[in-house]
């Protein structure tokens, strides 16, 4: 299953009208993951992504899609603070595969 298919499954999205948009969000989420983990840009184009990192990318790309205006926590959120929890969870997942540098 591709990342696009996984993000769409996470979003419960069956049409393909937003595929290009979701691909952009996936690219941004992967870029964020690589930067946060202190690894070379493009690493995940050549290497397998750890499961925890993949889950973080799926969650972050889904969050970008659901809160395109940047002001909400997503479609199912009844509080703008829900967006903060998404970032906390994503960062916790990304820390597991982080290249810690001093």
C-alpha cells in the first residue's frame, strides 16, 4: 500500500479528486520528518521509512488535509487546541527514529 493510499484510508477518503493535494501534504510531512529527525533531505526516497515515522507522516499529512486553513484541529475536532495534540503526537513518534546530535 502506498503512502497516498494509507493517508486516504486514514481520512476515510475514496475519491481521487484531491490526490495531487494529498501528495503535496505527504511531501511536506516527509520533509518535516527528515528535518525533525536530523537526517539528510531525501533519505526516505531511498530508504525504507520506519513504521513510527510512517505513522507520523500519515497523521501529519491527514492533519494538513483536514485543517487546510490552519486554524482548526481537523474535521472531527471541536477545538482548535486539538491541532496542538496532533503536533505533540507526531513529534513523539518522530523522536523514536531521531538522529540525536549535540
